[in-house]
C-alpha cells in the first residue's frame, strides 16, 4: 500500500487518530496543522511515512505555498481528507462574537476550499483520487446556539455535493463523513480553554472516540474504486440527534 494521503488538522483529535491509523496501514501521510511540534511528534513515531506541513488554512497564499513546497515523493496526492476545523463559541445569535463567526467561516469553509483548490491539480492527475470532507451532524440539523458553526458545516455538506457533481466527469470519488459527538479538543477550543465546561459536554454518556472515526475513514477509503461512500453519519449509540442524548447524570 503506497497511496499518499493529505490530512488537514492532523495535530489533534480525529485528524491525528486518522494519520496514525493510516500510517499503521501503510499509507504515506502529509500531516498538516499549525502546531508543528505535535506534527513532528507524529513524524518521530512513524518516520519516513510522514511528511509534516505547517500552515494556517485561512492563509490563502500560505496554503498554495505549502503545497508547492512538497518534496517530489509526496507530490502525487491520492486522497485528501479535509478535516481541519473547529467551533468557536456557542452563543445565541444576537450575542455571537463576530471574531468567532469569522474564524468558523474562514477555517471550516474557506480554508477547506483553499486546500481543495490547491490539491486539485494533483488529484486530477491521479487515476483513483478521493476527497473525504469531514462534516458533522451539525451540518444536517441546526441546534440551539449552534448557528454559525452549523452554517459552516451545512456549507461543507453543500461543497461535498458540489465537488462530487463537478468532479464526476474526472472519476474522482468525493464523500463526507459526518460525526456526532466525538471527545477531542473540539469543546476545549469551542469554550476557549474552559476545561470543566468542555469535559461536561461528554459527561454521562459514551461519546465516540477519534479512533472510531479514523476506522470509518479507513473503511471509506479502502472500498474498491467503483464504490463511493457519498455521505455517512456516525453517532454514538447514546445520541439520537443533535439535541437528544441519553445521559445518566
Ligand atoms: P480538534 O480540536 O481536536 O482538532 C482540530 C484540528 O483542526 C487540529 O488539528 C487543528 O490543528 C486543526 N485546525 C484548526 N484550525 C486550523 C487552522 N486555522 N489552520 C489549520 N488547521 C487548523 O477537533 P476535532 O478532531 O474534533 O475536529 C476535526 C474535525 O471534525 C473538524 O472539522 C470538526 O468540525 C469535525 N467534527 C468534530 C466533532 C466532534 O464532536 N469532535 C463532530 C463532528 C465533526 P492546529 O490547531 O495545530 O492548527
Ligand atoms: C461537532 C458535533 O454536536 O458538538 O460537529 O456540534 S456538535
């Protein structure tokens, strides 16, 4: 197995677990994020299979420069996993912070588009290329105070469909994996380092782990070339919808 996977947001959570699982399965990984030391730790663990690429997905020029700097052995990308993203804040819309709104639209939507655009020449060159977009149950159902985060994930859903339509004639597979509640640094970021509040999100029920989603992503990318899993929702058993979670508090 020598396919090359470009993963954004590989420094933490779902992206890191996916980078680790795919490295173990023999894929070559381009591990992206802003926190270089975390990505270097991945490289130290997995060696030559990992190439570290540090950039902020909001930085349009930085994205294209980073991709242009890939060494020859990592230039032919087979699989793009658009995973980088976060929620910033959780407020009723009349009290929302404009900076939080900018962050979510700039990272989750525009950043995903920049990375995809930068990699399309390589993906179009390949014969079995695949794009996986990490959406969310928040991109299927709006929940109270989810407003702009949900909007950003609804946009990911639309972009996932649009890419599949526009790239159909090129034979590129495009699909989304939409997780429900996964315990990662997601809520730490959303609540700006308020750890007790973040931990509270996952109390009283069994959330998904990042490894659960990594396994699903591996399943999706290891289907035969004629099989495209277009849109997949994965929730903890204790979760029935964005707002209905069975808790034993
Ligand atoms: P984490 O906070 O653990 O990981 C987020 C990753 O995104 C980090 O690696 C971070 O890297 C990267 N990232 C964030 N902002 C930027 C940026 N501006 N430029 C480059 N990279 C960035 O959260 P998750 O693993 O949970 O989130 C991963 C994806 O899964 C997100 O798209 C999220 O919306 C989605 N998701 C999460 C769910 C959950 O319950 N946890 C459920 C459904 C979807 P760094 O900070 O080093 O740049
Ligand atoms: C993350 C899932 O429900 O916290 O996308 O918004 S949720």
